[in-house]
């Protein structure tokens, strides 16, 4: 083999298929070989004692740019991603949504040079107004669909949802569906406001598990009946996952997205932490066994993949107004990979599962695979080197996101990403982002170009 750009030597290479000791040759930003032979390279990296895994693929990320850059922007959010070991994101923001092909082109142009990781962009579906075929062909990664009016985005009734899925099935497009039933959340809100409730605990009554279940049942049924393909966003508990599984067994082409906050945070924390636990659906786990069951569902593939649902606000923003008024959402890009590696160290997952649920499976769901989410010859050289033996404490002061805090502050985690490579370029080391805005736009699966 002629001399290549980069060789990563002596690490334990982990993919969803298993692990083995191997050397990796990288040239021109692409993985050229993975094997026992030692490539001749201009740059050698000793990975002895380290795991080498595909970079994270986080497909549910809000970077608020353009839109609400006081909360986050692409340079800060993607710096957090790179430092955490995430090399590909799919982004969409509610403040300035992509609704037309022109919106997509404008956002793509605006973001040139602003991203430190590779990125796709999703569109927002607007009831009765969305050019599904046009946007899909223009290269959006997926359509974000709400069943309830949230963050200023209108919800889809069953009829509007059916129309969207019919158009999506025809175009071959995929959707990410936020499921909470509009009539149930609206009725609950009226009642709670009538009662004068302002305590943070009202979130649990307002955004009930029943409202989530009703919306999931309707969306899942319509996905099956229309032959569309969709992901149920941020599935909050086992009962919801069971609905998805049941419709999948009836033939629905349905994925279920998991997020760390539903595993690690507990329902009753909202009383103590208030708006810092305001996200929707809210956390529903009550006891450690609830968490253990969710990890089992992720391990067994009932949950298809993990995303952060990174939706940051600063502590000041979270403190500005009462529980009704503050933004929904949590920061998560900084912490999701750490939590997955820690889950592997604790035995909830295998490292192979981490490569599956946070690289391969999301890349496949949104048409990024085999270029992304895969550690094999021909794939982009998006690689992370992990020291599985290091234990550290997650701390607010280490958060790179503009949020400046994490709901997992003071949690001890095992495993640390020591280097992140994006197409063979070192973009973060020991938690320090080195990014120079080299992230590229990735077209979705419907794009002709
Ligand atoms: Zn979201």
C-alpha cells in the first residue's frame, strides 16, 4: 500500500458487529483499510489501550441558528458535538424553520463555514402546506411533524397527518413525529390554568403519558396504513415503546427514538429543579428498574437509536418567567455519548450497542449510511478514540454548548473520548474542540445530487 495520510495503530476497533484489535489506514478523509497489517502513513496515532469507534451520529439536534442564537449557534453547538465525539448531526430549529426549498438553500448557504461537524438539515411539516416531494428531492434529511402545537409550530390533526404520510410514502420520505395529543394537552392546560396552578409539577398533568400514548397510537396506525416511514421522537417510557413495537409487528415501518433524559432523570425531579426539568414529553421514570427496562429495550432494538434532542437554554433563560413561559428543552450534545459509554461500562449496553444506536442505526434511518455511521473501508474517516478506563464527573462548567449547564451535573461517568476525527481531520482532543468550521452539508436520501 502506498503511504497514506493517517494510521491509527493498535486500538480495539468496535463496530456493531463486534470488536477486534486492528490498524486503520485513512487517506483523503476516507477509511482505506481496517486490519492487522501496519500501513505506512505520514501521521501515526498510537491507540494502544483505546477503543476506536465510529463517530456519533446525532439526528435530533436544535442549534437555533439562524433563529435564537442567544440560546445556541452552529459554531458552539458543533464544538460541543466534536468534543463529545459526535461527527454528524441532523439539525432543525423551530424558531426559523425550513418550510420551503428556498428556505433550505438559504440555510445551507448561511451555514457555510459555521459547522465543526458534518450536518444534514430537516424540514418542518406545516399542516396542508408542505411540498413534501420538492423538499425531499432538494435534500432535507427528514420532515419534523408535530401532532400538537408546540414551540410555535402548528400541530397536525389525524387528517393532516394522513395527508402528510401519504405524500411521504409517495416520495419515499421519512418523518420524525413529536407525539402528544393536541386535544388532551389543550384540555389539561385549560384546567390547570383555571386552577391557578403555577408549580413545576403541573408539567406532569399537562403533558401526560395518556396524551403521548394517544398521539403515538394514531401516528403509528397512520404510518402503517399509508405505507410511510417514520420515527416516533423521544419515546418517554415502556408503555409508549410497546405501542411502537406492536405496530411494527403489524408491518409499520416505524423507528423509536430514545433520549438519555428519559433513562436517567426521574419524574419527581421536576418538583425540585423546576424549569431545568421542563421538556416534553417529561421524564417518567420513577425507580431504577424503570431505567433498567429502558436500557433493555434499547439493547433489544425496540428503541431503534439514541438522540440527544439537544434543545438548549441558558440558566438565565430557564429562570426567566414562570413554568408556563420558559422554553421547553435540555442541552444534550455535550453529554449523550458520555452517558452511552458509561452505560456500557455499567453493563447496561455493550460498546457494540453504542456503535449501533448512536452511529449505524440513525445513519441508516436518515440515508447517511454507508458513508456515515460505519467504520469500514470506503466510509468517511469519522472516528473517535476512547479511553474506557477513565472516570470523570460531568460538570456544568465543562459544558461547551451556550447552555452552560447539564441536567447530569455531578454525575460520575466512565469512559472518555480522547480524540475525534472528522474525515481524517482531528477536530477535538481531550474535550477541547479544535474545529475550524470544516463541517460539510449532507444531502438527505431523496436528493438527486
Ligand atoms: Zn426536539
